[in-house]
């Protein structure tokens, strides 16, 4: 399959949310215009995004809401449970462990890891905090799919290196720094300041 | 100016980070190929993104690192301080109040607001927690630019309505729900589950 841009994947996630909203309201079809309007994009963009994954919808009739949402869940890998660990039992780690949106989507948090012996053995929002020294052994046994990195910026690369060495192939990084990983490991960085920059841009360019 | 897509603004924020990294290393020029490589995009995309804002760079010489980074800071509205308030003094609010990346970028958090009288009058990571009933009065006086909404999903729309009524024109929403605002108010939703879906997509489609 052709390489799909991150921005396309983000839009697919957004479309799925609108479709689920439609399903909850008992609506059975949706037009590309309506999906575009809700997503703040164009109907041409919606059709292009979906065309990567085969043919959907009938000209003039729109998309079947249940069919398209099922297909989007498959495309996004949401048909199964994903096992997640959190690296760094600090404030961001606690907020994520508490976050209700993860479980709803099938992302199950197994454990948090920290290097601070005062945190190890405690619970973080109901999730066990383990010593970072046990990471490799635990990963071999429990096979988590995704590591979420919430350590400070200056410890983030070495933490990712541990995660990679343990065999995990996907990481979500919250540290405000760019990380490097081998080509077979997918790393996404969530930069909170970048989100605010989208707003400062809007405020100065309106 | 033409309407600029959110995904373009995100890439501009990312380019600025790479340029700052280059500046810190004392490099004076950068090619669109190098910016593209770091950003996981194409050089044609880089040139297109920058062309929205005028002409940059010289063919064959690349972009001047200090000039382009200065210009990107201007475009993103980063030449000034932005005043931010947090709605919801819970775990996500605490993580954001603590987040070091905001101050670095000129986003100053003035206060947090909560409806829970047990939280009001306390501090959240050094930031005062105030009663939500005082929002309108405080906004009139202190003129914050951006509201960050971290209340539970079922309270998010009514919180945004209060923010809008108080006269704030930009909001960053962390509640896992779609919010509606008048056309002159910019709302961006940060969906943590959507970030994880980018990884589950990568894991099933590699």
C-alpha cells in the first residue's frame, strides 16, 4: 500500500467520530459534503482520503454510515485490543492513566514505569508503577504494543532506546523534543505547545 | 489571505522546531529536502507550505536558517506573549500547568478555574484556582487570549459557552467530544485516543 500521510490518518480518525455520532442518532447515510463540513475540509478531500482504501459510497446516495464506520475501524486497527505501557509516572503519566477516552477505543494501559524508587510499587490512577529496570523482562512476557513516553525531555531519547531494545514497535512521545528510532519503529510526538501555536496562528491571521 | 489548513500550520510549527535545532548547532542554511526529510514529508510540500506566505530561499542555496525561523515565528504569532487560562483544575489541568513547553513558547498560564469549592482558592502547580463564577469578571479585567478546556466531556460544551460569552476567541479542548462555537471563535480539539489511533494504524498497515 502507498504510504499514507499522518494528516490523512488524523482525518480518518475524525471521520470515524462523526460517523459514530451519526450512528448514535440513528442516521443511516452520510454525504461526503456533510463529512467535509464537520471535519472542516472539502468533499474532494474526503473522497480522496477514502479512495486510498478502496471504493466506498454510491454517487448521489452518499456513504452507508454503519458500513463506512466498520471499515474505518478496520483501517485504523481498532478491531482489537491494544496493550499500552506508560514510561514516566509523573503528572502527564497520571493524566493519561486517568483519561477515559483510551479504554473506550480499546487501548488498555498495563503499567507505568519510573526510575524513582519512591514511586515504584505504588499505583498511578489504579495502574501499577514498576521499576524501569524490569522493562525488558516485562515486555518479553506481556508483549505491550505501544509505549507512551512522558519522561522529561532530557531523558526521552534514552527511554525510547530502552523501549526499542525491549522490542516495542510504536511509541507516543509527550516530551518536547524530537526523537530518533529505527525505521521499523513508529514514533509520534504530541507537542502541546504546537497545539497552542495553531491557536496563536488563528488569532494573528484572522 | 487564503484559508490555511490545520495540517499546514502543524507542519510550519514542526519546521520551526527543526530550524531552531539547526540554529542551536550554528548552521546557517537549510534545503527544502532537509526540512522535508526531518518532517517526514516531501520537498514539494515544504515549498508549497512556505509559498502561502511569500517567497523564501534561493534556488540551489536553500533557506537562510535565521531568516526563515524569524519569519515562521511571525507567521505563527510567536513574537508576543499569549495569556492562557485553564478551565478544569483536574489531572489534565495539572499536567498542562506543569508543562515546561508552554512558557518556552510565550504561553503564560494566568489561572485555572473550577466549579468545585474544595479546589477554589488552592494552587494547581503554582497557579491559582478560581471559582468559575468569576470567569466573566476576570476575563474583562485580565484579557486572556486562549482558554484550555480540561473538564469532563459532559461539561465541555457548557464550559466553552461560558468562555465564548466572556469574550475569548480561541480555545483548546481536551475533552473527548466535538464542540460547537460561533464562527469568530477558533476551537481545536486535542484527542489523545486519536493520537494512539495513528499508531494502531501504523501497526496494522506496515
